[in-house]
């Protein structure tokens, strides 16, 4: 009998949360009975029967209206049911986005038949609400607001843009690996010494002067940000696009010589590894297309439409943003290539050299045995030793999901209060989880120490703050 029980246990299967549906509607578009379908601007999966789409949208409308009676200014954010969870977001007046996520399931076998147990408490509202908000931010980065599409060509144009964008974007949502980092949606900054930083600053100034149509510039190294001329919120979502979508698509043997040959034919024999990640593939081809993606920034006040030019040499990437009313020509691209390429190549090797020197100097301190996530709300700086980039699109956590959930819970507690505070949790097995919130900064630490007590855990966290965050003031 014991073997059967063991066999039964082994047959337990965990099914991750998945996206059941995602839709966008505007209740003002089909106010009369019989016109309900007009409200629906986008619906995934599209093959759902028309009446079911109308019913689901109607249900969401009813939930939002019902919750408005209790809280007129803050209507529903999420609805919990046994099998799924629905998230609501109204990014622009009367435009509602809804995401329905199926709860994780444990599949057991009883008398040879599968039995499903829905895990109702596993999903964190804040995490998935943030994912939904980012869906809108990412749409807006490439298309501008919903209202703009309506002004450009009414419902028809808006529907086309939504279809074109979300058809692809929804495939990149990895709901099973969403966690606290999705709530922060922060930016990882590259640590630099003053001299190298000044070199980059002067490089950007020179480039903006030589290429006078450039409005904004951003500079990244190793997928980490060094400099940006954009507003924080715009940079935050552009950074997410670059690091999770654009850069991973261009992962290649950087200096293997196969994909990026040194171009010795350059005048003056300026060898360089520069190339466009957006724009023309081959500058020597007179027919080369100079098409660049458009992005929309500062949509709240000035509403700027820009061309995004991303140019890379070795591990350094620079984004030039130019006014969308100026079409970039092949001549401009060649000029940019000849000016930026050689200088960026030199700069990239300088940064690499400096970084290695700094690493050697600070290498004496061994990596501590604890893992942490740090986030600063003022400059959106994020640092995590919990996440290892396994694949381009998914940033995987190296700790148990239960621990990640505790971090999310602590974060929710922090967001309810304005004061600084500290929370220490003794988790399963030998783990301790510590959350510190101090003056717009949050630090989450996971320690794995057998038989440690509160005082010892506190001491360890102090040590971590002293070594990793010595210039940051954490209140004790």
C-alpha cells in the first residue's frame, strides 16, 4: 500500500497560472441594448463566441459599477474566484483593460481520474495588476494613447492598432514567473567610476552636437543603464522594452567576427564594431531601408513622437531619439555610423577595462550567503541577486516561489503605510526573510541560516547593509 501512496504523491502535478483572456472595452461606445458588441475594442482569444465576449464584458462592467457605489474614486482592481482572478485597469477615461488569469492548479489522480485543486491564494494582486498596467505603458510607448488613435481615425484605427500590438505582446507575458520585480519595474544601473562616467557624458554631448537632430539620448552597457535624457516614466518602459525584447533578439557572438566583422574599409582605417539594432541592416546597400520604430514620450503634456535609433558596439548600446517629423535618410545613417561607431567602440572597451579593475579591487569581499532585492523609488534603481537571467524573456528567481510570495506580501504591507518600517519573517525550513523600508527605499533579504535567532538575523542584515549599501542610509 505504501508504494501506491508514494506513486500517488509522485503523480501530483503543478500547473502554473495562465492567461485565460485579455480584453479592452469602452462602455460609452455601445450604450444601447443590442449594440453591446460595439463596446469591445480588443478581445483575446479571438475565437471566443460573440455572445460570450459580450457576456464577459458585461459582467466586468457590472462589477466596476457595483464597486463604485462603495468607493466612487477607486473602483475595482481585482476579483477573486475559485478558478481565476480578474484584474481591471482604467488607463484612460472610460477605457477599461481586463486580464483574466487562471489560478495555479495542483492536479492529483484519484481512482485513476484527474482531480484539480485550484490554489486560490497563490497569486499576488499587486504583481499582476502591475503586469496589466505595463501592458498599457508598452502599448502607449509604441502607439500613443487610445484617445490619439480615436482622433486619428476613430474606433476602426484604434481596433487595428490594438490588434496589431497585443496579438504579439500577449505572447511575451510569462505569467508563471512574474514576481516583485514586476511591481517595481525598476532600472538596473551600471556601476561606474567618475572618470569613465565623464567620458560617457562628453561622448553624448559630442554626438548630440554632431547629429543635431537628436532630441534625447540614452546610454546602456551590459543591459544596464548609465545615462538617460528621457523622463523617468518613459525611460522605465523603454528600458523594459530594450532589455526584454530588443537586445535579446540580437544576442550573438559579439566579437566572434562572424556577425560583426571589423570594417577595415573605413576611411582612416578606424576599425569599429558598431551596427544598428533598429534601422538599416547593410549601409552599403543603396536600397537599404531606413525605417526606425516610432515611440511616444511625454504623452501627458507635450506628446512627442520620436524615431528610436538603437546603435550598438560590443556591450555598449546608445539610443538616439529624433523628432518623428524628420525622416532619417541613408546618408544620415551612414554619417551616424561613421561618427558614433569608432568612438563607441573605444568607449565600450574603456568601460570594460575599468569595470574589470574595479571588480578586482572589490573582489576581496566574497559574495555574501544571502540573497536580496533592493529598490529605490526616487531613481527607480533596482538590484537583485535573486534573479538570474536564464532566457531572454524570463528573469528567473533562484529561490522557492513560496519565498518570493512572502516578499510580495511584505511589499504589500509596506505600501499601506508611509512610515519607515522593518518586517522579519521566519519562513519554512531554515529561511528568514527580512524587509526594510526606509525613506523611499526598500530592501528585501533572504537568509538561509540554521538555528539563527532574531538578534543574529538582524546582525547579518546590518552587515549586508554595511558592505553592499554603505553609502545608503538605512534607519535602524
